[in-house]
C-alpha cells in the first residue's frame, strides 16, 4: 500500500509491462486473495490484497490468472469468491480449482478459443484428465496450470510426480503446461511435441528474499510461447523464448537473517525487471542446465 500510494498503481510491473502489452495473451499465477475480509486461515503466511489490485494486473497487461493454488483461499471460500468477482470486474479471465477460463483471440484472419484450467496438487489424475479433455472439446488450444503443493519448495528440480501429472495433462489434450509453487525456475521439457514449464518462479511476491550458497534466490523469468496455426486451427509450428528476470531492483540488502530473509540478500522492492548483460546470460545458462530443450 505504501509503495502504491507513493509511486502509483503502475509501480509493480513498470519494468516489464511493455513485454506483457506486446503479447497477444498474458497469463499469471495470482497467489493471493483479493478481498476486504479480515478473517484469515490459521497458517504461517496469509496472502491477501485489496480487490482494487485486480486493476493493477489489468493495467500491466495480464489477461488471465490461475487461481488454483494454496493462497487464493487464505480468506476462506468467501475471499476466494471475492477474488473472482474482482477479476471479473477488471476484465480478467481466470482458471480455478473447478473453473475454466476461455479467451477468444482473433489474429491474421484466424479466430481461436484458448482454454485455461488450473490444478493444485495433489489432485486425482482421472478427474484432471476428464476436465482437460472436456475443455479441449470446447477450445482450439488448452493451457493447463499446476501448482505443485505435493513437492518441495525452493528446489530447482523436476520431480517425478510433477512430470507424470504434466504428461498426463498433455495426453488428455493440453497444448502447454505451466507450473508454479517452487519459487525458483525448475526447467523446461518437451513431451509429445508440447512444452512443459515446470516452474515459472516468483515475480511480484510479498516475501523477503532468501539466498542459497551465497547467491540470492531472486531468479525469475517470463516464458513466451509462439504458435502458428493452419486453417483448421491446428498447431503447425511453435517456438519458445525465456526472458531472464529478477524479482528485485534495489541495491539495498537485509541487515540480518530471519525466518523469511537472509542477511545480505537484496531487499524485496516488489518491482521485477528483465535481466540483461552478464547477469541475464548467467540466469539463462542456469535455466538451460535444468532443461532438456533449447531455450533462447
């Protein structure tokens, strides 16, 4: 609230919104409740924001949000309902625990329906497959988001259970799989000619920064997927691009270590940016080392 009142609502995404506005469609994992309710779940960290913050996302160029994660119900089912109402008011589509989002896009004389489904693991594979299959019947392209709550956070690796579920989603009809919850990039793979991004990492995040092995865990990225469709709306060609980013753009550091931050790590100023130069190249190399496909 203090930063927004001082610098305006464009503050969080100011350094990256030009990337989002240039895309035909931008999806994000919204990991908080947008509500004015003050009764929260009894848990270590509750993430709650004002419903008006939905317009910050819209202003930044975000078109779709995944809500199937472990924080959108921090203010209960009522807070979750408030979140959906806020996004609807801002003109943002969403996919949730049972809600599918559908966006219609028209470009170069072709109109396509893009469907979005979100899941928080662990989740029954059979019901996940059924939902994705049903969505594929209604849409030309299907994007599935997974929030990996049954595996370890802060781990830059691909877990076998994640891979199994992601591949099952593709078998059911998903054209792209996006993962989250691990807070750091976890690599990119390709299965049946479809891409799996195992973790998009943190971006604008309301926590302090840790460090591991002397390196701050501020790594982030923007994943771009470009597809070419034929006159029957089938994908005939596709390419990917990874834009290296950092979650912090300040030189200030934490003076001491506590439960959420590490001494010497960059202060979180809630304002990510694209990494260029040597830092950007090094981050791309780290993501490439975790991946089985060529990234650029």
